[in-house]
């Protein structure tokens, strides 16, 4: 990454212009209920529509009113990866926010604050007369939006259109009030605030703005999802909500179950009846579903679990992020049966890997997991439209009915038995939670048990044939190799680029599938590296442990984050310092 | 018209004389009487002696987890409303482990029929008390007699205005068949609490005990207050028959997604996916 230079001190207001190159970093802080999420959404969309790339990560408390939330926005000419650590601009909607974040400002930086707070004159302070611009507190978000828009040099139309759309259900009066506040704020900022032009728009345009859960929803829709069983739990709920939004048009039944146990068992029933099924949840909810995972294994029922991690144990930190449920998902469910775990690293992965998960679930007739986390789930990002035409078709069940009298659901001549759909023809389809014979009837015979267990386990070959190898980038035979999975990958790529810019021979190995693992696809990389460092969002380096168990390769050095916050480039660089010194 | 032979004969692991044999025959007769062929229905069960019934007749079957029969059963019906869906399990599975699902299924009102083989004891695990075991009953796990109050499933169902609530007894064969048929014909969630004695572990609630107490109801099943009174009666007299009945549209009949073809037959409308995607522009 190229460092950003602020050309003029914000104190020299006579120039009224501050230049940033390539990227602008903004933090907005305030209380829950002040509408910062709305401001972040509207601003983000306007920025992306203006042709820039965006990442807007949210750090929110688990409450509806009060507390302190912040949104960290990174705007660039080119695609941006990972949330920023330091900022050009702090937009404070509460006094507390100034105190909490002023240390994160780059030097020099700008602070937007309410004039009514009468803050002592500090470098970079821009006091906004919110009381004049927005008569009622409810309009202050829009006032802030107007100030930021004018400072960034964005056209008013980029906001007007969105405000009209957003508030049209509340009536013309609310829309015109919002538009008046927007216009007043933009005018005030044009006259009184410094200009902070955004990095130039370089891309082809046509970018979309969405978060990881929305990309998962689109991936599921593109795969033909037909049933979603869920019980609300942050940060997975918005997957179900996204499907609810599309349900009638797209022909998806979305059932809010009485509990997670029912949600998962419903998904299995729907899948048995031929409906592609997804179960979105987070760690605590997923823990309740583990018996159903085992049922999917023995009954050979396809199902996709989207497990969006948040910090545990138990209730943990409800609205924060972590990568500590890898082992939970890997070992969930009693007994032994194959599974695949995909771990999206990017927004694009959220879409494509969810789509792939449905295919893998049907191909292997069992549970497949999309293991995401709160950061990916809720960070909004600019993204090019997904390639819908290029998607591989999803495997179907056997929609035939040949020789129905002799149909055996668990025919063991092949590891993957033809899965017929009850009611499609005259074939009788039995799904059983017991150990069973080929037809699906309960048995206790040891020989049949062994043969059936071997048949199920042989489906690992199907999963192994489809394994996504980790992505390697950086120097060949590096002195320092960073290993990560899922959402830590974006940061690793950026850290690797910085290290290489600073003269270190560095590389990173990024896993987007964490089970099963194919050692041949990465062992040469591990063995060719000098020092290998595992970078994970948990306290015990779970993936490094899995690599050791699978390959014997012991990664000794780790950078671990488990304070509920997202891994950032600054965090990783800081912790790498002693390791770099020892190279 | 087909007969019960259509559903085959299977060797069972039930004790000779167990009420479950009578339930199996009654279910086969109810199916045969309505002309429902094996491939035209799905039978879903949980775990317990009763739940093994899926393996003892020709059917599409989903023998799931203990307590969880209702969850997949409702989803099967939502995914394919053309299918007839029957759920069979015992009192422990349905009212104990699956209690929350029982309450939710009543609220959801998916058009399925729940037949609970209610023997007031745990049979598979050999004699522990169940949610419907009577207070004072000495069981293996309650040597001083059960202290807890029994759960009254039909009273709870009527209180929640479940659309079809019935009780019957496996020893009254004709009554059981007639009740099951009526439940299956009801276009919504139908509960049949079917007392079916366990001859090995329940020496209190025996064939003779039920036979002496079960009496056909005479109230108007549309009268909720009367139904509450009848459903709350259990002891020296056990009212059997349709206790409560009220018509309301089932969930599967109300969801637009469920109209028309089964979900698995729907193809992906990529143009619609594209529209949803481009809404993020």
C-alpha cells in the first residue's frame, strides 16, 4: 500500500483544500440510535456511485440506544482491503467520540464536531452548528452527510436520490425535510469547512455496495435455495432477512423456527423433500444444531450451514468479531462423517463459495459449511457485479424413477447413492437416523454397519476432488510466510505488500477452504519458507493446530487477535515487529 | 380401493401385545380407506418404540432425532404441499424432548397429522416416567412415586386453539381408525393423542384401565369452552373422540411460495437474481 500524504495542514484554512492520494480514511463515531448506520450506508453508496472503491466496517455495541458505535470507512481509487487503523477525518456525533478516537487521527487530521460542545480550539477542529442546520436531532445524521458530501466534493444528487428512496414510505414531508437539511448542510460546508477531495475515480464504474451477508444471500439465491430455517442471532440474522426479502418472488420458504434445533431439523426435512436448504446461525445457535449436523451425516441429507462467527464462549461479545469457531464447526456432531468447510476471505468469496457450498452439499449428500464472521458479515464494500452467467450448474438429486420397486436410498455400490425425492415418482425414499441398510431400514448387524460407515466415509474423495487450494502471493521461498484463513486473508495480503515494500522477502498463504485439506497444495510453500507465522482471530491458533494435526508441520509463531475487533494491517505489523527483528 | 396389504408386513421389535401393533393396523386401515398409496405420503418420526413405525410399513419415511419429528415433518409439507404428511412418535419424544416444537407446530398450523402413541411411560429406555405419567405412579426412576404433575397434551392444544384435537385408544380399533381418518382429512395441524398401552413397563395404565375409562364425547367440538372442560378431564373418566375442531387456513395454504409446484421443481430465475444483485448498485 502506498502511504497517504496530506499536502496541506488543515490549519491553513486559507487554502481550504487538503489533498489525499489514493485513499481517504474516515471514522464516524456516536451513540446507537443516532442513525450513524444510515449515514454510513448512504455515504458509502454515494461514494461507490461516484466511481470510488469503498470499505465501511462497523464497530457497534449490542444495544439499540446509547453507548458508543463507530464506522470506519476506507475510500480509494483502487480496491481497498481491510479496515484502516488511522484516519484523516473523524466525524463525531457525540463528545465521547472525540475523546475515544482523536488519537487515531493521522497528523494532521480533521475533526468534525458539534459547535454546541464548545470544544477548546484544537488543530483540525471543524465545529458544525448542528442546532442551526438540523432543528431536530433526528436530522443530524443527514446534516453530517451533507457536510461530508460537500467536503468530499460529491454531487448533491448522489444523496438526494437515496434520501428520496429511503424515506418515501414516510411521506413527502419527511423526504422534503431531509432534502432541506441536506442542502443547508452542503451549503454551510462549502462556505465554512475545508475541502477534502476524494481520491480520483479510476475504475470502470458500475460497482455495487453490499456486505458479506448480502453476498451470501445472493450466492444462495443463484444456487436455487428453496428453504431457510433460522432462529435470529447476531451476526447471522441478516442472511435470513435478505432471503425473506426475496422469498415470494424467488420461491423460497423462510421459516423462523421456535429454536435453533427446529431450524436445523426443518432444513433437513425440506432437503429430504428436495428443497435446497440453508441454515444461517452463529456459534451459540450452531452449538444447539450439532445433533442435526450428525443427522445430516448419517441420513446423507444435503444442507448448507452459514455459520457467522462472533466471540464466545457462550454469549460472548454479541456484535463483535472472532474466528474461534473453526473447531466447533469441524467437530460438530457425534460420530464420524465427511464434511466440507469453506471460509470466505472476501465479499466475492461470500457469494461464490456459498454458491459452491450448495453444489458440494448435493454432490456429497451431507453438511457443508460456510464459515464467515461478524466483520465480513457487516462490513460494506464496493464490488464488481458477480459473474452470474459463468456460474457452474448446481448438482441435482436423481429426478428419475427407474425400477421404483428396487430403489435403495443407500445403495452402497457407489459412495454417492442416487438421492430420489419422495413423491416425485413411486420410489419410496427412507431417511434414517439409525445405522441402516441400503433401503434405509434400522439395522444392528456389525457387517452392514461397517460397510455403510465405509460408504459414507468414502465420500471424502468427492470432497477432496473439489478442494480449493490456498492462494499464495508474494516472494518465492520467503524469509517470512504469513498463514491465514477466512477474513484474516485480506489483511495478510496487505501486510505482505507492506513488508515487501520495506524490503522483507515476504509472502502469504491464504486458505478459503479449511476442511478437508490437501497437503500437497501447500506443504512445499510451508517447507520453503524461513519463518512461518499463523495470523488468526482467536486465542489458540486453531487453524495452525489443524495444520499440525493434518500434516505434522508445526507453526511456532503466531499473531492472534481476540479482543473482538477486526484484524488490521496496523495490528499485525505491530505484532510482527519482534519476529521481523529475529529474522 | 387398496387394502392394508399394500403397506406390506414387516417383522417388528415391539413386545407381543404392545398397543403399537394396534396403532400400526389402524394407521394402515386409515391410509387404505382413503386410497393413499405408499409413495403418496411421508411418515416422519423421532426416536422411541413408537417412532420405529416408519420401518414397519411401506412408505416414504424420515426417521429423525428424538423429540424432533415435527420439525422436518412441517418442512416436508411446506416444501411439497401435495404430499400427505403423518407424524408418529411417543409421548416422551413429542411432549418431553419435543415440547417446544409441539407448541410451535400448533401455532404454525401446517397441514400435517400428528399421532402420538401415548403410553404414559418411556418404553425404549425401559420404564422411566414420561411427561404424561400420572402423579404418584411408581416407576423405575421414581421409586417413591412421580412427584411432578402430568402434562395434558389435549388441554394444552385446545387452550392454544389447535384446529383439530382428538383423543382415542388403541384398544377401540374402529374408534382409532375413524379418528385418524378424520384428523388426516382436517386441512391443518391435527393432533391425535392415541393411548396405546405399554405392557412391559406400565402396569398401571393397562388395556383394562383405559377400556374402563375411555368414553365417547357428546359435546359440540366447535364449542371451545366445552372442549376445554372435556380436554381437562383425565382420570376416572377419559373422554375420547374429537375434542375440539375449528377451521382456519393452514400455513402451507397461505404462503404464496408454496402455491403451485413443489419447491424442488422450481428452477432458478437468473434474471431475477440479477435484479436483486443490481439493486445494490
